[in-house]
């Protein structure tokens, strides 16, 4: 099976497995695990913040960020298809008492004007005050889009002027950094909190980081316990994160290159996709124009030995490249996908 459903399906590499096996560990809850402490130190530096906290998942990291930035009964602004909005089980309301206002972005990117038109100061009686603005970079449902840096900074500065707390869902921030050539710290330093997922393109079996000021991270550690995220000898998995930061960041460029080559090959074969939108490791393929439903297309592809996934866009599938794929896999996918979808006749 050529596995293109998601970069979350990566397997630990032999080097990462060796790092896990040889990890020096301690009691993480007591902050006595040296491998966790080293990952947190590196993560804070990488993300342009004072301190970082190691967590089991990026969803927990996002929800802890909202819990420490917002206040119950106030409002969160987020792009309407962002992960926080559509894939975290209403966690903002469930855990933090936040009203979530989703705005329609352009492939996940919001404008200054949209935020200016939406922010509410509250009236003390009926209208909730807007307190938090959350952005996602790269944007998953936007097809792995990288936020244009100048637009991101302009929006953050607007948020500051409006008195908003600012969160960056940076689950795939390293993809944005590698694709843009801009250090992750240059992006992350503009926000109050930043999250990074270790189990996507970086290839770890699990884990995430949240980073921010020391004061905010002290609160984040308390929420970590309340969310059930405190661990014991967590250096076993933190070692994978340290290894990933050393070995798997710059190689993300290989994933981006393979995604672009796959997209170009599919277009050459007669399939429809927006080639100019392939910025990182995502390729979004329109099968609706072929008169094929998403379930049928996925079933055909699976039978042919290729795994893709659906998206929030009607009739559009997603292929995601990652470290478990080779150039040969991409060559085979370029041939197999069009044939499975009936664009090329079988040999």
C-alpha cells in the first residue's frame, strides 16, 4: 500500500527507535526527566519562546492554550475550517467556556479587515467580549497552505492593538518554516502561545509541545495535570522528539518536493487539481469533476493499493507526503491513481 492518507501514519525510523530504546528517563511530573527537559528546552528555542511544555497530543496543546488565554463566556476568533474549529470536539466551549466565532478564510488565511469587522468589545450584558485570536500555519484544510509572513504579522499586530491574546496552532509549523525559508522562531515569537505536533511530518509516534512565556507555561503545566496529560518516565517518547528535531526538520523539503512532483504527474495524466496551491506536503485532487463520489474514489484507490483521504471540500481528496515515502512510491502513485480513477486505461 502506498500510504498517502496522512503524515500522521509515519513509523519511527531505525534511528528514532534507537533513541527511544536508549533514552535516559526520570519522573516527568516532578520535572526530573532529563530527556523531557531537553526536548522542552529545544522546543522553546525553536519556537521563539521562553519556555515549552511537552504534551501527549497537539489537540491537548491547543486546548490548554485556549484555557490559559481565554476567559469563560468570552469569544474566540478562528478560521472556520481550522483544526480548532472542526476537529477538536468543541473543546473551546467544552473545556474553556469560549464562544467560537468562525470566519471564512481564503484557503485558511484571514484578513485584517475580517478581524476588525468581527471583534466585539462586549456590552457587559448580552454581547460577549472577544479575547482570543487563533491562527493555523500550515493550514490543514487549506491544502497545507503557508501563511504569507507579512500578512500574518499584520494580523498579529492588529490583534495586539485590539487587546487580543494570540495563539498559533503550529501543528505543521516546521513545514511552513522549511517551505518559506523562514526560521520557525521568527513566526512563533509573535504569538502568546505556539503549539507544535511531533507526530506528523516530524515522524514521532506521539507528542506535542506548547510554548510561551514562563508565566503562561507555569499555568500550562497546571492545565496539563487537569487535562490528564501529566506523565511519568516520558523521556521514552520525548527522545523521539529530540531525535526528530535533530534529523527530521530539514528533510521536510523532500516531502514538499515529492508532493509537487506527484501533483505535476497527476495533472499531466489528466486529473484536475490546483497546482499553484501545492505549497508543502499536501495535494488536493478533485474527483467530483470525474463524476465519482468521494467514497467510490477512495474505494477504487484502495483496491489499487493507494491510500488517500477525503477533505472538507466536496468532491476533493487529499494526498499527503511524508518520510515513509520514496521517489519510487511517488512514481507508482502517479501511474496508479489516474488508472484507478479511470483517466488512463489499464495496460
